C-alpha cells in the first residue's frame, strides 16, 4: 500500500498529514492542505514535533483498515508525551466507522469524512475548546472545484486532478458508494483551468481522477470531450486517467486517445473476474464477453496501448472453473501489470448481506498466488517485447537505486531507467530499451 507523509502548521501549530490508499486519497490530502494553508497552516516534516496529526484513511479492504488502526495506536505514546497533541482521522474510514473510532480510540480527537474538509479549521477549534470535532456528512454537491490543491511532496512534474467524486455503481463487494457518496462531476471550466495552471507552473503530466471517469458528465460535456479540451492545452502536457469502468468504456473515448499523442496510451480497466457468473454476483454490469470486446477495441484502435487491471480472487461462491476463467481472461488480455487481491468481506455491502464468504482462506490464497504468478509472466513477456524499441520518456527524477541513473514513464505507464547524462525532471528523452525485468524497462538515451 502506498503511504504518503506530509506536513503542516496552523499559526504556530505544526500539523502532520499521513495518507493511505488510492490516488483519490492522495488528491484529497492536497485539498486538505489547501484548506489548512488558507487558515495559516505550514509544513512540518517531523511527526514527533507535530501539534496536529491527521491520518487520511482507506476502507477498500479489511487489511487496509487494520493497518491504519495499528498505525494510529503508535500515536498514543506521542500523546502521552504531549497532552495538547490533536489526532484526527480523515477519509473513508472516518466516514465508515464514524463514532466507533471515537469510542474505541479514546485518544482520537477529530473525525472528518471526505466531504467535510472545508470544516477542518472549525473542527480543530472545537477540539481546542475541549470538544470532539466530528463531521461525516456526505454531500450531493461538494466537488471542491473552487479550491487550488497544494501539491504535497510534489516532484513538480506530475500531478493529480480530481474531476468527479463519489460513486453509484454499487458493486456488491465495495464500500466506496457508502464512504464517498453519490457520483457528481466537477465543473469542466475549473478542471481545464487547473490543468492550464499546472502546465504554466512547469508540470508536464496530469492524471485525471474519479471512481469512474468514463461516466463524467457536466453540462453536456462527457469524458471524451473533457479529454479533448485538456489535450489541446499544450502538446507537451501529458494526460493520464484513472479509473475506467468497463461498462462505460466507449469507442468515442478510444478514438480521442488515438487522436492525441499527448494522451498517454495506457488504460487501467479493472476486470475483477473473468467469470460472467461471478461478475453478475459482483454487480459489475458487464459480462466476460463485453469485457473482452473492450480489450479487442483497445488493441484495434490503439495498437501500442498499455493495459492494466484489478483482480479479486476468491469472491463468494467462486469455483475452480470461475478461477480458471479469470486466468484465461488475463492471458487473453495480456496485461502489462495488475493489482491483485484476495476477497475480504466489507461490512454493510451487498455481498456481506446477501452472500456467504464461503471460499476457504487457503483456497483464496492459492488462487491469488496463481494469479500473481501468471501476471509476473505476462509482465515479463510484455516488457521483453519492448527490447529494441524507442520510447519517449518523461524524466521524473533520479533512480531510487542509483544517482547515476534517472527514471520516468513512457506513454504506456512503464517505468524506464537509463543513465543520467545531465537530464533533469520534466525533460522528454528518447530512450532505446536494451533490457528489462518484469517490473521495469532499462535503456539508453539516443
């Protein structure tokens, strides 16, 4: 799981933000940062020096919640040393568990859901006056479109832009509709303006975020139309997006991606399962054949497109045949990479209410390992095919393993590592691929 450590102050008070989970949570922390900055908050890099600790949380899987619960236990010792320390829980866990967190974690002072970040200064004032600060009300309108996110720990090259909030797909295993509320799209003018501002500040790649970006709609403008407008800002501005729901992946969008070189040739298309029976139980609103038709359309219209996916192993009543269908779908799609998990039942979801979590844990783990092993093979095969090819790579920074190398991503979202010979973040470099692993490409600038 990704963890992002960030920092802030209000007046003379130092505030530290720790973010768990998906890209949307990272983006939300930047919104939190904007709200706090407007009230006088500034950065602090040392959690032990903080007066306020805010943890932006994830509820998508049971393991994610357990990790956060374990982490916030570590704050007890800090609070014993500093009685005035304020500890707040933000995001999806705050929304889902609400008062339970306050009752079970007595040292937690503040609870704020994803739609209540504007109220954080008032909630902090409540805490300072001796009360608990709580706001977990969901909104049908809030998009934070008027706020200018503070790019926390940014490399100055890549950035996220949230284009919509909430979800109403109600996949039977998922808590997101309950923790993030109804789907609503953000004002297109504010999105385009934010993208223009980022480009003028030196950013060269943006990722448009939403639980289902394909369903974006604002005053007649759909997602394909929004992508077109942003692509036309400047050919040097790369555009990515996440996440696409297969039921809404249109040919119109694929044609737009194919038409603009600065829209990256990469699509994350979560399958979750290769079995039509399981997909129906998951309420995914498409079947195996529809999904495969979307894979065919992508490969036909964008031949060099990178494709990734999400896979859940061991969903309720999954049989060995269902599992084999997932493996065969993965092989057909030939994914470049994947996010793979075993099913964990989430309280209050349809699956928890109507289905029995009846696949034994050892079988779940066995199937997950088979999925992981297949994906390693697919990723390596995909990368081997790139040896000898030349890609345009956007330099993001020095390689984590050696200062003698730089790293960046190609259009297909593959990490490329090559020798540093004076390149700086934001440079576009033509790189010939000479070697690879299952996780990355290696090459040399030409």
